[in-house]
C-alpha cells in the first residue's frame, strides 16, 4: 500500500489506449485484503472504471460486485467493505452435526418415528447461496439485439420486475413499471429483434404475456385464455412463440401479434421454453419454433 499512500501517485488515464483490467484471485483472507486495495485505489481514483474484471473463488464475489454494481469505484468500494465487515462463518457455511452421528441405520430401527435423512455432507453451503442471492439480485439476463443494453429481472424493492441497463450498469430503467399497490410479477423478458419492444410474462393471479413498447413505455396484454408463459420473439419481430395450456396440456403456440391469431405448434404435452432458429431462406412462410 506504500505506493497508494504516497502523495506522488501517477494518474491513470485511457490516453495510452487499451483496456484497464483487474484480476482478483481466490482465498477468503486474500479476498478481504483485496477490498482494502480496491478502497485505496478508489481513494486516489474515485471514478476509475475497469473495462475487464475477472476473479476466482472468493475473488469472484468481489469481481462480480464491482462489475454488477452501479456508481463510482469509490461508492462500490465502500459498499463492498460493508459486505465484508458483516461476514461471519455462519454467512458462508453451516456445520450439520447430525451427519456425524454414527450407526444411522441402526438408530433408524430404534427410533422409527424419526426421519433420518441421507447426509449430503458435513458442511452445508446454503448460507453462501443465500448471501450471493442477496448481493446479486438479478436473474434472466438477455442482451438487446444491438448488444448495447441488457434486460434482467430483479426483485427490488418488492416483487420481480424487469429492468434494463447499459452493459456497465449505468442508465438503469424499469421497463414495465407496475403500480406501487399492485403485487404483480414481471419475468421472462425477451427483446424483439428490432429492439423496440420487450415481451414478458406477468403473474397476477395467473400467467399472461404482455408487451412493452420501449419508446413510450406503453404496455399491452396479448393473451387472456388459459395460462401463457415463456415468450420468445420470432426473427420477423411479429410472431411470438409461447407456452400455453389454452388447449388443455401445456404446448407451444405461436401468436401473430398483428392479427392476434394463435396456432398450436406442438402436441406432445408439457412442451415449454420455445427457441427460434435464426433467419432462414425457405419457400415456407409459416414461422418455425422448437421446444426444449
């Protein structure tokens, strides 16, 4: 840290060309030390941006935190410091003493009313999974067609909603705002190929497909019969493949967003998660989608 504590710090600029990268290695104690280093760098260069961030093991937590959080490096460093100050062993793992009980099968015969679950390991890392879920509350990421933005689902502050931002986390926007009093869920976003619209599923008692026009944030409901999920735009930016039980079992259907007509595509039962092929040249005019 002597170089950082010195008054003669060489400014870091992008004039030299190339990208600025940071690599954070693994190890719990080492990752904690990294926070101090990042904080020191931020003190001298509060608005510094790393174009490349990579990490391993515990260092990956710091790396994802830097890459995913908004704000200046100084703000990120302060928030990351708070995370590490609050960490305890119980935040990472839980010791399950029951897995150490000998003769479990014999005890099961003596105490038949007790459920002796099959041990999965001495250490339970579920607390770590919960910690990561709390720190990085973003799911279902999908890039915009031009690659300039990314849409994702986040549960802040109340229920899952759809957000988008630039790739560096700036200019975050709520794509389909819900009423503050309404407890609705917006998930499964999918960009239209022209980038003008995002289709998504809304849960409000049932599942239905909605579309938001990004130009004015106007929304419209495009399904009403049965439950409809997992929208997937066709390359023509007109048709949407979706999962629907409007015919009984869950199948893949194709919706023409202009004529509002539906066509059933599969008859296998429990078909979900349609995915379109890329643009193809064919004599057929019927849109194609596959279920997986």
